[in-house]
């Protein structure tokens, strides 16, 4: 509309107003109209005010209900971790060479909002087609609670399961992102790594150790995130670990034994390069493992270690200066003490030198030797070797050794050849490392450690000259005695067997053995100790005595050394006769 047209309209409106004014009686009519307008305006304002109050009331009610629902939801899901917490990362666990031992993978979990489920029967029936193991009764119970706004149905689904459930089109069903712990090697390092629970929290092994270092505390206050964390590198060599586990699992099967275990320890750093206990379990699904498989027999089981203890008894005798390698002891007849008879399994019925006592594993000779050491000194030495105290290491599963409340002479004698004190296999191996590395006790570690770092935490428990003498005895026994079973061509292996009768109902059994075996290689310059055991074998290598240590625990060590020595960089030396140590001593 143009400017002029607007003027014309305004004029027409003015004429119309004037005509109305004259028609209805001038000023008097104007007053009446004005009053009517005021009344109408007042009524309109009242109506608008009422409408505003009405709307405000409605909004207050709606807001109150929203707050109520929010509070109810909070109560329902307060025990469920929020999505950012469910996606919180754990650090990868790597072996010493960077191979992945444990990592997180993304997954989803299935939940339901029961208040939105239309047909409970149909929903349960459809879900069971994708999840055959679904507890139908429990699921039906969860979905039938219409006042519930959240319920877990299944944690950690596979992508295929998620896709199939989505295709069912069930209203009130949803997914929440999570992370699941994955162990590429399955059971390979089960007792070292441990496992996590459904919420990705460490329950055992190094997984629990990582949480105990602060990760669990951060998670409890919501300070974790889904960002990748710095990996945790272990001392474990995955190649060696595979070999160790193969050897112990084969021993359980081949020797029909209750259990078996082994560990490879660096004698100069205390690093554990491989450790396995069988039976074991798959940390990817630990609940399916047999109850026996959860027990880490290497660190969380204590056993009488039999004649391997003679190594420590002779070491303390030589170190005390009360016994020399050239000394001889009467082993021609049994010892009778306190109603007990001490005799030899391989009796020579003559006087024996110290190397012969070790070679023939003479109980009588060892008893004569320990009598010179004395009970107090014996107890002090075993304490220094770490065999009477709880082992300190990263794994949470470590059992305290047991010993007599009061040490009498009969206790001292039986302990000298491995009866009366129960220790863990790993701490026995650690003490054996101190016997051959120059006399330094180094607590074991499952984390990388340099020799310099090891020197800072080591304790001198033997003279270096005593360590040299023990290496000679181990080499002598490995070449001429019961340790021949573990002799590997090209690698000089020093060793000692230990066959202990097991205690059943308070008495020693004549048929059940716990067999242990300690070995070091190369014995002329030891780098590694291998500790092995075989529990209650029913068979063994007949040429080495069948069910005793040489026929069961010894072959485990032989297999490990044969396969692992080249991987560990030990160069074979082929030649005739004994090792360089035997020739030069």
C-alpha cells in the first residue's frame, strides 16, 4: 500500500468516527461507551490472570513429577555404574618384550526398562532365541516389576548377539557400552595375570596388584576415564611362559598327578620369567575353571619340600665354618631318636664325604651335619634364606610358611632333610638362587628389574666361597647323582631332587609323594634357577625311579631347560665329561 493510500484510509476512519459520535448523541453517548470499555477491560485482565495462574499450577505439577521421577530413577540405578565409568580403561599388561598379555575390548551389555515392556512373555521368549543360556524364570521376574525402570539382563554381549537382539525389535530393551578384559593367551599365564570381575575390577594376580596401586581408588571416586592408560610391563617372557605351562600341564596328564608347578627365575635380578601352576583356568572365563584350578600352588600352597632342603642344610654348615667339604660322617647305620628311626633311601652303609652325602641324598649324613650347626643357627639361616617368613612380591596370593612351635632336636633333624617345615615352591626357588648367585637373597618380582636395582634390595646371606661350594655340589649331583635326569646336552645343569611323603590324617603316607626339584644353569656361571614340583603322581619315568622326584619333577625341569635355554640366550657347550666347574674344582 502506497503512502497516499494510507492517508486516504486514515481520513475515512476519521469521518466514520465522527458520524458515530453524532449518531449516538454526542458527549453523553461517549461517556457511556467509555464506561463499558473499562468494565470489559477489567474482566479481560481478570481472565488473563486466572489463565496465567492456571498455567503456572500445571507447570508446577509437571515440574514436581519430573523431580519425583528423577529421584526414583536415581534410586533404581544407583548401584549401576554410569556409562563413562563402565567404559573406564584398565592398562594393557605386556610381557618383557612388549607382547600383549591382557587388554580391554569394547563390548555392550543388555538392559531392560520393565515399565516399558509391553508383553513380558513375548520379550522373554524372543530373548531366549538369541541367548539360550538365559535364565528364563529370573528374566521374567525382572521384567514383570512394572515399577522398575532399569534391570541388567546380560553383561558383555558379542557384536553378533547385539545385532540379533536389535533385530527382534523388543520395546524397552537397550544396550550400554562397556569394556571387557581380554587375555589373548587364555590360560597361558593365568595365575600370574589373575582376572577381573564383571565390572572390570581386578580380583586376583597382577590385575589385583594394579588396582591396589591406586586404580581402584581412582575408580571409586569417578576419576578414571575411557582414555588409554600407560601399559604395565611384566618381567615375564611369553615364550618362556608358554614352555613352562606346557611342561606342567603335560606332567599332570602324563604322570596322573594331582598338580604340578614350575618357575624360571633370573638369579641376578630376582625376575620371574615364567611361572605356571596346574590345574589352572582361563581368565577370560574364570568361573568355568575347576575350583582346583584357582589355587596358585606356586605361591599360595605350602608343602614339605623334601631333600631339596639338604642343599640349604649343607650350605649353612659350610658357611658356619663347622663343616668342610673334605669332612666325613658316619652313615653306616640308622639314627634312633625320640621313638623315630632315621634311615637312608639309598643307603651306602658307610662313612660319607659331604659331596657323597649330597649325591646319595643321605638323611643320616645330613642329620649328623646339622647336629654340628645347632638348632638356633639352623633356624637363623633358614630365616635369612626367607624360608620361614612370608615371601614379599607383587602377587597378592602368597601363603605364610609353617614351622614347629617349638624346635626340638628331632624337629631340627627332620627339617634338615625337608620334613617339618612347609614353604611355597617359589620361595624355595628364590632361596636356591641365593645359593648359586654368590650368596645374595633377592626377593622375586614379576616386574622388570635391572641388576643394579636388584643389588640395592639384595641381602647377603652366604659367603661367596660357600656359594661356590654349593654350585660344585649341585653340579656333582647333576652329573653323578639323582640330578642326571635334568642333564641337557650342551647345557651344564646342577640340581637336587626332593621326594617328601605327604601327610594324610596326621601321618606320613607310604604311597603319596610331593616331589620337588631345584636346578640351576649353566652351573659354571649360573643365570637361571628352575624350580619344579609334581604333587601325588601315580606314575613317572621308570628309568629314573617312577613316582619319586627324579622320575616326575626332574623331567619337568629337563623339558623347560631344553626348550627355554636357547631362547634365553644361553649358548650350548658340547664336550665330554663333566662341566668345567667339576673339572676345575
